[in-house]
C-alpha cells in the first residue's frame, strides 16, 4: 500500500508498506526513494505499468501536477518520474487513479473530478473532461474506479462533512 507521510516542514513523501497476506500485519512504511523530491509528493496510485502521483516538484505546469514513473521491461525498475502528458494545467491536478492498463486516468482539478483517455501508453492523454454527473457544489476528490468499471468511489463534502460516496455506471 502506498501512502503519504509528512516529512517535516509541511512536505510529504511517498512511502510503501507491505504485508505477507491479508491476515498478516502491515510492515513498517519505507520511503520510496526513487520517487522522492525536495517538494511535496502525494496521492500515489500504482497500476500495472508504473505509478502515478501528484507533486509540487519543479518541471510541471502548475502548483500541483500529475507525474508518472513507468516500469522498465523488468517490471521492477521505474523510470524517473515525468509529468503526465496531456493532463497538467496551471489550475493544478491531484489525487490520481489510473486503470490497470494505463489508458484511463481519473483525478481532481479545481474541486471537480476529471477523466482523460489515451490510445496507448506512449500517447499523451486527451479529451480531459469533468465528470459532471459526479461533481457537486463542494470540492469532489480522490476518485477510484472498481476493477469492472461499474462503480466509482470518491470523497465529497456535499453533506457538510467529507464523506465517501459511490456512483454506479448506467447500463444500456
């Protein structure tokens, strides 16, 4: 499991913790050194071909941007993080979720949940679109799509407190 831990001075770093099986306790979190920067790095989401996260590190388009560290062919070594092409703006993006195939990303921008698609792992994302059916008056955030694509989970303060909501996909 990946998580963000305060590294002092208000910045956060990405850590990983593991366990042998579901009945075993989680191990001590370890800092993911190859993703670390002097800036805040949070919202890590691993997928089959790498890890996507948001960061305030230099080299992006705005205050917070989405970054991707893809695995090399050995599926263990990660390439250096790079801005997620086709997604980042000056508005700031955060809390990404990437489908296992790496072709769909969901994230938060300016208080709304957005989605974007791409044709292959080597293409930039395109058709960045707010998901109007989910977005309410408050700051909706942290989207997660079920493996079968039928349910999306997200956080929202629309009831007055930040709560976890779910929405089911409409069937045709």
